């Protein structure tokens, strides 16, 4: 079962992901190109909300009790996850990748180009 630090590490590892706290000190919002793809509650119980394709959202909600419609978000396009033993870490990682990809794919060409340029310069600086 992934702990809170592992969830933050996975989200931070996404290229050009930015962490902000626009909703106050208790929630971290992860964005790509200015668009949210994840919201993580800073609390002992691991709880977070991810962007999700509506069809996949229905499937995972029916499959795992730990996944519910997005809390305080569009219930069709977001899912909330309360980490538990029955939810495999691999599935959580897959859903994080999916959330990131969903948002990145829908960015404008200009934003995508700017991100690629910034990522290339970051890679060159290493």
C-alpha cells in the first residue's frame, strides 16, 4: 500500500508537474501546463483525487471499493481514492499515469511546445 510520501513522489516525478496549494494548507494540487491532474489531501489516511476518463472511471469504481466519484469535483471526470490493502499499488500507479496523460494530451499545441522546450532545457542542464 502506497503511503502519502510515495504518492507525492509519483506525482512530482511527472515531467513538468507543478505542486501548488490553492485550496489552503491541507491539500496539494498537481498541475501540468496550468491544468490540474491530481489533488492530494495531507492527512494520515492516504486520500487523493485524480482526473479520469469517464468510461474508465465507471470501471474502476465498480471494481474497487476504495475508489469513488471525485470529491468536490466533476463526478464524471474525476475519481477519489482512499488507499487500502485491496487496491494494488500497480493500479494506483496506472491511474496516476492516466490522470497525467489525460490532462497533458488536452493541452494546447503552444503549451505542449513550451513544456517540451522547458523539459529539454532541464534535461540538458543535468
